[in-house]
C-alpha cells in the first residue's frame, strides 16, 4: 500500500457503531475515519476544527488508525510563511476487501472490491440456462480461484464472498430456491462454496442489494418509505422503511414480474406460469419482437440501454404496451406501500423520453389514491449496487471491530 490518496466512494455511516453498545471514543474514531475517507486529503488541524475535539485526542486516534493500516500520513507540507507545516492524511481502502458475485443475463461476474468500492480484480463466465447445480457451484468456486491468483489478492485482507442473486432466495439460509435464468436451480445451498474457498459466504437478493446501495448513496431516501423497482431483463422490487430494507422470510418477496396482470391473453412465462407482467414488459419477452425490426438489438442490459438511448421508445415494437403494463404495476405497488420515494432503474428508464411517458401514465393511475406527494426518479446503475449490497455486512463487521478505540 502506498501513502497517496486512494480515490473511491466510502459509503459506510459516520458512526459504524450505531445500534450497538459503544463508547464515546469509539464513536470519535469512527467519525474521524469517516472524515478522512469522505473528504481526502485532510490534516489533523482540519479534523480538530470539524470535530471540535482536543488536538491530543486527534493525535491518539490518527496514530491508532495508522497502526490499523486504515490511514497513512504524508510528509509535512509548508502551510505558508506563518503557518506550521502540515501533513495530509489518506485513507487506505485496500486494507480490507471482499468478493462480490452477481449475474448479468446468464453471465456470472466476480469482483474483488475494496472498502472504497473500487474493483481491484475481476473475472466472469457465461453459464447456459441448462447448467446443473453442481456445475454452478463449481464454476463459481473457480471464479473465486481466478481472483485468488490475481496479484491484488495478495495486497489486501479478503473478508468473504457476497452473492447478489436474481430469482427466489432465502438469504438468511443461503438457499437459492428458483431462477428463471437457470432452470435446474432448485433449493441450491450456496453455503457449500465456503469450505471450497476457505471464506465465509453470504447471499442477498439482487434487488435488496441495489436498495441498500441507493439508501447509502442518496441519504434523503432513508427518510420515510422507499420503493426500488428494476425494469430490465426481468422485473422486481425491493422496499425499505426509514433506511431499513425489508427482508421477509419468504424468498419470493418482491417478484412483481410474476404478478398476473393479464387474465385474458395469458402468454407463457419463463417461470412456468402464464399471464405474468414479465411476458408483456420484460426485456427477455420483448426482444423477439424488437429483433424482427432491429436484428442487432442486444440482450445485455448495458448494451440495450445504449441501443435505446437515442431512439424514440414508441417506435420500438411492444414498448408502448409495455409502458402501460408497467404503469399499472407501479400503481399496484404504490397502493400496497404508499412510499415516500419511488426509484426505478434499468435500461428502459435510462431513456429520458420513456421515463417521462411512464411517469405521466403512472401519475394518472394514482390520482385518486395519492394522499401525499412521492418523489419519482430514475437512476442509472450498472453493478455497483449489487457489489456494495452483497459485501456491505463483511465491511461493517470488520469496521466495527477495527474502529473500536484502544488508545488511552
């Protein structure tokens, strides 16, 4: 590790000890590291001014953070003719890292990500929809093995493996009940990866991981209820109340793409049922019709977003009807939760014209039911939400332990 500032985005709370028993000096240590991590580079003097604590306390905390390997201090720099030379403090985000595994279409990606959410190494592989459960487990183990062979692995302490998964998942038990992308998945226990890699493994639904990310990335969303909806290859939702994501024990929570919204012409769905929302609005269902007019239309969400960016969405086969179906689905979700914030993401809502049309149709749907104004916004996200959401607990646990004050 070097002493220069490491760019990154530190998304953890100012007081990582909040909600646990801790001392004032534990809170001060966490606060000081938060300042160094979110406003680099800073000096001891600027920290004294921000925290309004004694210089001797700042010196003790800084010395401990340096010993912990979380902070480095540069050589003194002249502050001018009258000022004393000052040294700048830099966060060392590579001190801790974790592996995040997530899926894009039928491709698994594994990244080694540090405390500042910077990717240090990555691997990926395509798995056919017919892949068996043992093959999935072995290929994911091999992905982690590929990261282990990267030089970056030797320069950090790897805390564990986080899995952000689509479909039906009981996260607390590490059990993947079902996935429409891999048809042979039935009650797959991802905890089996732990003895194969020697690392602890946790799993989280992709949508819940994204929800955790937007709550930290945009703090105003932690006020009241926040509904996060993904509209892309599939369709799903996650909900948080006052910054806490709901994690019902039922693994099917949030699978709104498989709500039955079409009771007349019930098209078959990849889930095995028919009449689901996804059969009318998901990318996988729209692609065949789109490709009859645009043969090169891509399947991957990032690429489809680029394809759609400069086009009139109402000229794309099937999209106008899909917008209507999504407006109805959003109305139903709104009446279920009455959220204060509604956040959409995915390749469709990245198109400004499409999002505006959807917004108008949605708000017409809820005119009679809206008791208070809710913010309605779309964000462009790639994989950062899943990466943060599935590794967050590893980092939080280690930060709580490391940011306990031992000085004095």
